[in-house]
């Protein structure tokens, strides 16, 4: 039996403690929601979630594999280290006995994280691991870390802001910010989950339109998720967004998460993300100004 070890690093703007909670401790819930084309579901087959737990991971339609079974080998919440092994599934060929992984999150100087990943391939006999196999795994892992977060504040309460910004956005935004959004048209669906919309941008925009799919609407907890599935730059497969409104005094903290699914080794430029944040911030301020001026709207 041979053992082949490969190491790689990724970077994230998210601090280690927060990223560990999302990517490790709540991965079974979060990843199928954010990246359903990669992971369709995660099921605990045996154990309580700690060391020794056996899980079955079912991949999404975008994967060449159907499922794998993995065993948790170690969880160090203080040092942000996670170890697990793939022990069964069609991702393991008949030439590989198992694959063990270690993910370690290290604080970076800019307040984010360096994600250090080590993969150990345990092969049968004298089998060699092909470089393209390892590269493909690195690219898939990298996609999961292209997450960007932003926070904005508003003096408007969450319930009222959610009605305006999410539930009636198709009517309100073209009316108060036509330079940003010219129109919104439902192409398919009834406005609920799965609905496909075409958003036509105003003359002040870089792009002409996008099509997006509504992935989730939680009116009780003020959470809205959608994916841009057409109209994004050609280097991007799709962009997934989640907006969550959290009460802060009598106002709101708007928490926005963006996940970029890129093609190949494309890197997301910081100025692209910054420009998106600035546009979102401006839009929130325009909506806030409208609601302050029209006291009876969306109550």
C-alpha cells in the first residue's frame, strides 16, 4: 500500500472561528443550501456528530459522483482543525483504499483565514495518483471558499424592510431606483421558491440583465436566498446570495453573503466584490430614504 500526500492553501476574508462554525460544524445544513449542485444532502448514518461519526454525503447534479461515506477522525474547535476519511463511495476508485483529509483554519493578518488542507491517498499496490485527479479536488474545494460577506445598517425595522426589499422588490426598486433596475419580470413560477426572474438593469449599470432563481424565502426570520443563473460574467458559472435581516434596536443589520461559482482557476477580483458591495449599500439607502419619507408604506 502506498500513501501519497498533497497540500494546498486557500484564503478567505472570514475569520477562522466563524468559518469553522459554518464550513465544519454546520456544513451538513449550510453547504447543500449554498451549493446544491455540489452537495445535495448529508445524512448521519452512525454516531452523534463527534469523532467516529459516519456520514453519507450525496452529491448534486453537477458532480461526476453520486455519494461517499466518510468518518470523522478529529474535531478541534479551539484550534479550528477537522479530520475525516472517505471510506466508501464511487469517488473512491478500486485502486484507492481510502482518502484522509485534514483542514486547518489559521488566522491571517488581515482578519480573515488561511485554509490549509492536507489530503492523504492510501492506494492499493503500486498505484500512482494522477495530478489531474488532485487538481480537480483542489478546484472543487476552492469553490466552497469563494464566499464574501458584508453588513449594512438601516433605521428601518426588519419586518418593514423585508416587505419592501424582498416581497415587493419587483415593483418598488424600478420605481425608486430606475438607474439601477429598469424592470423585473417573472419568467417561470408564482413568486415562491423556484421562481425564475429576469432583472433588466438601468442605463447606469455595467450589465444589461440577469436571470435569477429564488432559492428560499423565510418571511418569519427575514431571510432571502437567490442565485444568478444567467447574465453574469462568462468566467462565472453562477452567484448565490443570501440576505438576512436582523433586528438591532428599532432598526436592522442587513447581513449579506455572496458565493461565487467560477469556471476553472478564475480568481474573483477584489474590485468586483467591492463594487457589488457599494451598489448594494446604495440601494439599501435608497429604500431606507423612501420608507422614511412614506411612513405608511409597508407597515
